C-alpha cells in the first residue's frame, strides 16, 4: 500500500494565540485512536518552533546553514503524519478529518504528498 506524508502548515507567529476549545483534545484523541486502529497511522508528531531549527543549503559546491527563526516565511511546517493508505482518496479523507478536529477559529493547512517508493532506500 502506498505511503503518504501529510505536512501540517501553520502561521507560527499567530499559533501561540490559538486556544483549544474544551472538546479539542477529546476529538483529536478519538481520531488518533481510530486512525491507529485502522492501521493507517505510521508516525506523527508536532515540531518545535523554527527558532529551534536550522536550514541547510547545498549551493555552489558548499553547504551553508542558517539558524531559526525564519522570519521570511509566514507559514511553516508545524507537524507531520506518515500514513499508509489504500490510495490518495483515503489519505485525503484522513487528512480532512484531522483538520476538522481543530476549532473553527484556527487556521491550519495540510500538504499531502505520496512517498516515491521507487526512490526510498530498501528496508533493513
């Protein structure tokens, strides 16, 4: 079955202002229990703020790096989920349901990408 990476995109500057509503944790917990029981969720996590990160760039035969925060970007990857689904439609459905667990006042985006299994290293 194909694997998909869901990149959760947030506006890092405004994310700290978002307060979860009283049912948020319960909705998220129920969805994670369901997606895990279905055998779809392979891994998921939130990411530390960009001020804790470093960007590396290979250019002109050299590697350079810049420590965060990355003020030139408004939207950043705030988390990810690695899913194994029968097809893209199923991966889209799980991602839609994940987004819908968030309060309506929040702005959270997701980018869904299928993993290129031909380019993946062989499993040990």
